[in-house]
């Protein structure tokens, strides 16, 4: 009788481990019916009625948040925004060959973008605050991290949208990918006629939208959603051709743009590292460094302050740029010399830096000074009124022998808080009835215009 050799124990464990991983990462578990998911995304594509008004109000909220540099307000606006619908609709349409859904998604996305930029432009035309804050400036230039956030955020969004139990992943994707702030910044660029801001912000929105759509397309194809069926084979082939051409026209430029963003990000990191490491001198420091990246010229311009370096040291330092893969980069080093122009520029830069760093400290000190001045004025007012009020109190209460009025600090031992309290001391020749002391206390509140007066009787 032939004996079957037992399978190696290690192989069985590997198979069980692979099965465990497959079950753990299975996207089919908990998945909503494909047609239900398609219908869910299809409903969120349309921009009209309430959806359009919600978008307009969300744009106003985001514009205010960017204007006053409030991150919390911007996040709130992104939670309100319904911009994710048509962007995911484009990826879904490309994945299931639904040309009608693709046209609807593109048309509604165009309407949403136009309304968003128009709304933010109107706001920034009339707002009295026209300074570009850090929240605005952060939306004018995409980086490789924006591309990665859009890609992985889009993957999370479509997977969450395909579940039976909908989670808060899609609002989270809207926050992470920051679709709305770039459109508001584009409106700011139009309102201030700063086209660098406009094109940079719109470029960021375009990159985010493309990669969210791309991630939706990839998951839809990976999960094998049913493609739209056509009775006419010629029409089906024509639609597939349109979808393929659209996908290629969208993906190829976006991949090229993403590659450019990667190259620029790597260059900027290397340039900053070059300045931080190589430009450390005993008696000379880097005052300012500017990095200019473009396809033709790449420039690092550094301003040094301190002891002037000779040309040989500068040449050696500049030559080290090649060690940081900065071969096609021009390094310009400027030193603060003894000329009036250089010294005036240096003084201006130093004063500007000092002002910006200490502006908040100055503001807090001004507030404290104003509070102290108010307290001193109140003390002076009460001190001046004390004798006058004492004479008036004597007329109203002939039995009154001694009287004083002053402000004092009251400490709440439970809450560890302090408050200023108006305190009056009165001594009568004989013990007054309660009605008389109540009358005196009520009169003091009216006379001193104070809500609270503590009356101490002797």
C-alpha cells in the first residue's frame, strides 16, 4: 500500500497565515450591493437646490476662516461642503463605463467650481481684511504630500462609500484633501488680481480632484463593479473609447504634474539641508534664505550677517552644492557689508523680524496696561468720591458716626480666582434697624453705580 508523505508543517502554517491575511483584508465583507453604491454616488453628483446653497454658505464660511486665519473655521466649512460628490462620480463613471454619469459629474463639478470661485471672489472684494494670512498662503503651491493625501484619502473615501454601514470617512476625506480652501484662495487671487495665487490654488484643487477620482476608479475596477451594458455593441465600443481617451487625457498630465511636484519637493528639501549644514561659520550666520525652483533656473539666494567671508570660502561652500544633487542650481551668497544700502537693508530686515516676533507680546502688554489704567482710574474715582459720599450718607442717616469706601481684592479660595469688590465700612452711634442698613446699602449701589457693594457694620 502506497503511503502519502505528510505536507511539511511550515508550509501548512504559511497557507493558514495567507488565508488569515486574505480574510483580514477582504473588501467583500460588509460591502453594499454594487448597484446601491453606484446609486448612492449618483445622487451626490447633482448640484442644485439645497446642495448649491449649502456649497455657497460653506464657501463663505471657509473664506472667512482663511481671512481671519482660523483653522477651526476652515475645518468646519470643509465638513459642510458637498464637493466630494461629483469628483467621486467621475471616478465611478470611468470605472463602470457610464458616459452619461461622467458627463453629469463633469458638468456639476464645473458648476460647483464656478460658483465657489465666484462666491469667494465676491467675499474678498468686499472684506476689509486684504492681507494674505498663513492659511491662505498654504493653499497656493501643491507639494508631494498633497498628492499622497488626495490619493490615499480618495481610496479611503470610496471604500467607506461602498460599505453597508456608512462611516464618517467621506467628511474626513473632505477635510484631509482640503478641496474647498484652494477654491477660496483662487477667489482671493482674482479679487486681489494676484494670478500667481489664483493659478497655484486652482492647480492644487485640480491635483486633489484628479487623484481622488483616480483612486475611486482603481477601487471600482479592483472590486469589479458591473459595467454599464449597452444593447448596441457599436455604441458600447464608442463609449468605452470615449472613457479611455478621457482617462488617458486626465491621467497622463496629472502623472507628469505629480512627477514635477516630487522633483520640486526633493530639490527644496536638499536645498534647505545644504544651507543648514554647509553654511555654518564661526562668526557669520544666515540671516535669510530664499529658494526659487523652476524648470529652467533653480536658485538659492542666501543673505549672511556677521564677519565678512573671503571669496575662497564662498567658492568652496558653493561647490559643495553638487554633493546635495544641486548641480543645476545657482547659489547666490550676499553679505551685509559696510555700504549704507546694505546696512539700511539689514536694519530694515532686523526691525521687521523683531516686530513680527514681538507683535503678540506687545499686544498682550497693551491689554495689560489698559486693564491696569482702568483699575487705577476706578480706585482714584472711588477715593475722590469717598468723602463726598460720606457727607451725603450722614445727611440720610444722622446716627452714622464713621464711614469709609474703597475697592479691595476678593479671593475665591475654592476656584482660586480673584475679583475687585467695592467695600463700605459704617459705624453708627446706636445699632440701626435692618431696614435702615438695607436702605443705606441700596443707596450706595445707586450712588456708586455698582452691582455689588459689601457693607461692614460696626
